[in-house]
C-alpha cells in the first residue's frame, strides 16, 4: 500500500500535508468539504530501544502528543469540524475530560465557529487553559463525565450545533488514520497494537482501520482498574460510551492500577524521553505487568502530552534541589 509522503520539501521549506489530504480517499470528504486543518497527523513512530530490551519486546511508540493541540484527538477533530462546517454548523459541542475540549476549541477557532465545551470536575489544568485561551465557551459541569456527555448529546440535537465527541462517526474516521500511518511506516502490521481505553472511541477507530485493511492484528485496550477515581484524569470515565463496539471489535481489555500507570509514565519519560500525561502510559503499564507479548513487535500509542497535566507531574516527579549559584556546591549536591 503506497502511502503519500506526509511532508513535501519545497526548496528549504517543508509543507506538511493535512491529514484529510493524506488520506482523502479513505475519509468521508468530497470536493465540497472545506478542509479545516492545523497540520495534524503524520506523527512520529519511535522505536524504544531501552524499553524494548528491558521488556523483551520490539517496542514502537506512536507519539500522538506531537499533534497540534498535543493529543490524538486532532485526527478526529479535523474531520468532524470540516464536516460540521460543510453541513452549516454554527457551533460544535462536546463533553470532555480535557483533550477533546482543547482540540474542539482549536479547530472551531480555525473554522471561525463557536466551540461549547463541557469539562468535567478534575479535568487537568493544562487542557482547561488551552480551551479557554482558544476562545471556547468553557462550562465546568458538576458531576461525572457520563452526566456531562449526556448533556452534550442533548445540546448536539439543537439547531446549529454539532456534537464532536467520538459518538460523531467523523471523529472515528479521522482517528483510524493512526493505524494507516503505522502500517505504512513499518511496511506491514505489527504483531499487536496497545492503547489506552477511556470511552473507547480510539479502540473503535483502530478496529475500523484494521477491518478496512483486512488485518486481524490483535488490539489491546488498557483501562484504569478504578475507572471513576483513577489519577489518569483523561480516562476517568465510569461508563465507556463505546463499550459495545469495543466488545464487538474483539479488542482485549486489560485493567491496570494507578500505581502501574505512574511507574510506566515515569519510565517512559526517564528511559525514552517521552513526557506524556498519565493516561497515555496505560499501554506501557500493560507491557510492564504482563509477559503475554514477549518477543512480539508491539506498537503502543502514547495519546497526549505531559504538559497538559502539570499537577500530576508535580505530585510524582522529583522536586528540584534548592542550591546557591555556586558550582562547587552544586557539584557536591549532585554527588
Ligand atoms: N488518552 C488520552 C490522553 C485521552 O484524552 C483519552 C480520552 C484517552 C486516552 C482515551 O481514549 O476515550 O478514545 O478510549 N479523552 C477524552 C476527552 C475522554 O474528553 O478528552 P478513548
């Protein structure tokens, strides 16, 4: 399968192809669809040499934090907002633990329409700041994500509004492109895909891509063992909206504890230089606690950036050492 080159070099200037252009033939767009893009997709697929050796797997990391709003949501949002504009929407609406709202806010601003985002209590600070700065109407909803999502669905029924949660099928269409990129870049499928499982939209999207490619590569979806209370705020969702589709997809679902998530999260940063948010490390937490994938070539999707949740890093990463501006004293302090 010949993939289009994601980046064209014109003289010394790189021109990044919008995700919709790269995969136009596999997405529900036409010449009438305005392309609302911030240069999403075409994210790095990084081999993880140290973790591969330690865990006895051939480990590859799909670094989705390098999307424009620093999470994989942008893949779905470029398609959902482009289609919303095509269909005459004046506003997009979503409920979110944070990343969907930041992405909706950015693409709505880019399209010149309003974003109304319902964020849940406990949404990470960096994501809230993003949505606010991007000009969204940000409403902090009391109660759980599940209650906020039910309300967003109702708002999405109103004239002029379009729901851009992953219940919108255009979100799933856009997000499936991560699998296309991985298969193109590896020259074939890996032995397994591993990704976090919150609402299940991304698992649904990966399963759709595999179906389209005629592949039966195993999908491993990793959820927080304590869904309603996990420190991984992005996946703090009690009732996954896509649970039936996840079940039908054949994905294997694995729970991991918060402690396992934090250990994986710190290791990903310290060993491979990828600072993600805690939820994004759920996939690695599975590999560290199970040897079911020993010897396999595994792609783990790292879904969002660590800077989105500075409070989590504050709690778990070592504090700076207080020193005087004196090189001898600093050398002593470093041991
Ligand atoms: N990783 C991150 C960083 C997320 O933000 C999410 C979901 C997931 C994983 C789980 O993906 O829901 O497709 O199974 N975030 C949603 C939000 C709920 O509102 O931003 P999923």
